[in-house]
C-alpha cells in the first residue's frame, strides 16, 4: 500500500497544497515529478490522476500541486506572474527530499513549469497539453515559453487539441500511433530542445471521442507508458 499524504504550504498568494504519491514500501524513490493543474480545473484531471497512479511503481514520487486560488475555492486563475510566484515558493518543499525534481503540469501548469524551470534548477520539464495558442488564434503563439525552458522537456499533446495540435509545434513532429506508447515515443522528435508524444484523438483534456479507434483507457496507457519511458531516461542522467 502507498501512503498518500497532503501538505499545506504558505505562499504570498495564500495556502497551496501538495498531495504526495510516493512509491510503495520497498521501492526506492529516484526522483520527484511535480505536477501543477490547469486554469480550468484541479488535480482531479484524468492525466494527472493517471500519472499519480502509474509512476510510483517506477520509483517516482508524484507531487500533485494545487495553486492557492484553487485551494481557496476560487473559479478563476490569477495572472501568470502570480502563478509563477506560487510555484517558486513551493519549490523548496518539492526539493526537500534531496531528489532531482522534474517540473511539470497540464495546460497553464505546463506554462508555469517551462517559464521557471531554468531558474529553479528543474531536472527536466513534463508539459501536458501545452497551450501553444488560444483556440483558433495560432498567431498568438506561446512557443517561446516552451523553447525557453532550458532543460530536457517532454510535451504530451492530444491529436485534436484546439490549443495546438502536434503538427503545429515548432521544430518538432510526432506521428500518430494507436499502438504502444513505446512506439509513439520512439517516433518523437527532439528538435527544438524537446520531445513530443502524441495521444491520438485526444482533446485538451485527453478525452477520446467514442467514434475513435482508441479507447479512453488505451489513450491513457499511451500517456502513462510514454511518460514512464521518458522519466526512466531522465532518472538515468
């Protein structure tokens, strides 16, 4: 049995919360994966929960981070600068176990991880559903945040994400794969300082339409297996 624990951390924007998902007894922790949520939801997101369930078996302590606005029950996220400040304040708590910390998150949380990775000394970045641009406005690109992370980065993107389909990302491409995530990740390009793993048919929340040839569970397996393979390569650095 794994012991899931929550911890409150005071930040300038209010109390934040970290929910720790450590490896079970007998499995040595090799690194910490800190995952922030998006602007439209919390740590209940299907991708965050799937990773928190799957990765501890690989020796990864998954830390699900709730920003102060979410802990306070507010419906709207604050400005990016406030999100970054909260993340910076949380970082010493995330790093206190003396393990390498991979900064990550979904959507807005992925942007925070990219913007702060270099200064905080993140081991790598995991960007889930990176919002490359607002829906329907590809000219409003946020590629500079992704390319400026300055550390090894994996982007996991749904094939039908309106915030940026895989083919829209600069200097990186990934072919769709409804097979194993190992195959999908092996096709990912590392050009531009990051790798990209596509979850076929997925939207911004990695939801899969019923008409797709891939089930929801299979799509999440593509995600967790692909991230697991990448995490193992990062823990070996």
